[in-house]
C-alpha cells in the first residue's frame, strides 16, 4: 500500500499525489471521491453531524454564523441570533440541496447530532441558548429551563415543517450531543447535564451523581412525552458523545468519564485506568436497566467520540487515546503514536469481550457500520496538516480496505461519518482551507475565508 492523497491542481482540478512506485506495475487507486463541496457564507459555519437515508441523500447539521448561508426552501429563512443551528439535505447525486434552513432563536443555538428515519424525516439534537428557540404545540417542554438546554427537533420529509420541536433540560447547562431513531420513530438522545432538575422518567439513575453527568433520553414518536430519561454518571465529569439503537430498541451510549464510580454492569474493564477513561454502556429497550456498562482505556487519557451498532448487536466505538496500554485485541496497529492515536474497538453482542480493538492513525471522531460488518472510521488524517482521515476496516477487524487522508492547506476538522447500503462513506465537518478538494461541488469556493465553511464529501465504495 502506498501513501497518497488528493491534491488540488493549479487549474482547480482534483488529482492524486502518491509516493514513488514501480511504474511497470499497475497502479490501483481506491476509493473514488464521488463529490465534495463547500457549504457556507461569509461567517463561521461548521457541521457537527451527518446521516444518510436509503436513497443516498445526506443530511447535515451544525452551526451557522453567516447571514448568507446557502438556503433552499427554508422553514426559517433568517438567522435570528449570533449563531443558529443549520439543517441541510443534499440529493443523492450531491448535485443540489433539497432543502437547507436555519433553526434557532435570538441567541446562540447549535446542531450537534442528526439522524434520519425510513420515511426521510430528519431528527436533530444540540444545544439551545435562545428563549425563543422554535418549539411546537404539544411538545414535551416548550420553554427554556435555564442556562442552555438540549433540544430535540423532527422535520418532515420535505423539510418545510416541524413535526415537533422541544427543549430538553433543567435550570443549568444541558447539551444534546448525539441522536438516533428507532423503527417506531422514537428519538434516542444522549449528552451531558449539570442540572439537578434535568427531566427524568422511568430512570435507572434518578439523581445526578455530579456535575456533569451523562444523560440518556428516549422521546416518543410525536415529541409529547419521555418514554424514559435518566442520568448516567458518578461523582466527577461524565460526558456522553454518541448514541446508537438496535432493532430491539436498546440504546448504546459512549463517551468519557473522570469518575471512579461510574455505573458499571458486567464490565469487561471494571475500573478506570487513568484520569480520563472512555465508557461503553447498553441500556435495555425500556431503559430500566443497564445490560452492560464498562470502562475502556489505559493509564492515560481515553476519549470516546462515536458509537455504532451492527446487525448482530455488536457495538463499535472510536475515539482518541494517548495510553500506551489501551486494551488491544488482534490489533492492526499494535502501538500508540507519539502524539496519540485513534482507537477502534468492537464488543461482542453480550458486551462481555472485545472482538477486536486496535490503535489506528491519529484521532477518531466518528464511526459507522455497514450491514456487512465493515467499520468506517473518520478522524484526524495528518495532525501536522490538519487533514481529514477516513478508513474502512473489514468485518473481522484484521485489515484495512482503505485508509486515506485529504484536505487543504489550512485547518480541516472532520466531525461525523455515515455509510449507505452500497458502502459509500459520507463525511462532514468544517474547513478553513480555500483549496479544500472540490469534486462536482454544489458550492465551488470557500464562502467565508478566513472563517470556516461546512464541507460534505462522499467517498465511493471499495472492495467486498
């Protein structure tokens, strides 16, 4: 395997730059960048989450400070505060926006996570600081609890109306970091809170262990009530960063904790190894009990950033570690890099053992799983250049189908990844680069240098 990357030529064409090789032999370059586009205006714009539907349309959420962020059929045509959440849908070809809208009130609101159901309705969570964030009649919580609240919003398939929109929070700080949707249309949300009065219902932990605690909340199909809502944490900081849901409605949550008393059940690793340790937890469908909950880490700092669940019920997690003794099983990369590495870990269905666990590259920010069991990971591709990295691991975790790095000459930060049924990967984040790779773009140039733009990139499927 040769080192290689995408580069932008002087005539604004995308080319490959590869290391020296034997020109007498065929050079096979995979994968193909199907499309890659800027999205942004003259201010600071960035994406924090991405999802893809069954037709291959990509959905993105994030934040927009630009007054001229690209809008199409918006349900909210103006940015009312300093920053607004954004929700944008691209068509399957990546050639046009289906819809694109601001979502927010008169202060600052950010979209952090997005999911899409089988009908094409988008579900968004994030943080709302506005007292006039858009809410709908009959929603669970129509007013800001105090400080900042999480929010949960569902858009209809055309993106021209809110099915429901609700605050979710107490009197202090609450952040919704990730969202998933089950086959019944229930939204599963996780994040973190410092509110002692965060809304709870049918909770397995009814009292905050310490500021901050993770929370896990299941919102019913019409946004009018909580099926369950619980704290999850110990005495110190516990922040949840990712959530996934399986076919039975069980929720899988990951994040990081400083607590030595974080709730564990049937743990692979019963104790924290360092000052900051990742965690992985599975809640049963009613939310009444933990099926398993375990620490995951070594003696350094281990921060989990994303989780996905496979068809068999195995959890896949990724994040960043600087621990030389992070738990590894059948690793592709056996040792940590000098500046830290991503980790990719697969747990078995029972959560009783690691199927594989490996270091990989420089820093994991998101993970997605194809029905085949192949894991798609994104993160920092080259820390010295701030590039975007994307890799596909085979189902056994024994090898890479590809690992690529791309970006521009300034800072590029990836924040999320999704995968479609064909095995194509979709990544998003923000870029400060005026020469970020643009392939069949909707927006050809950077809209807001020296501030950042959203980028959305689709990478074609390779291999089995």
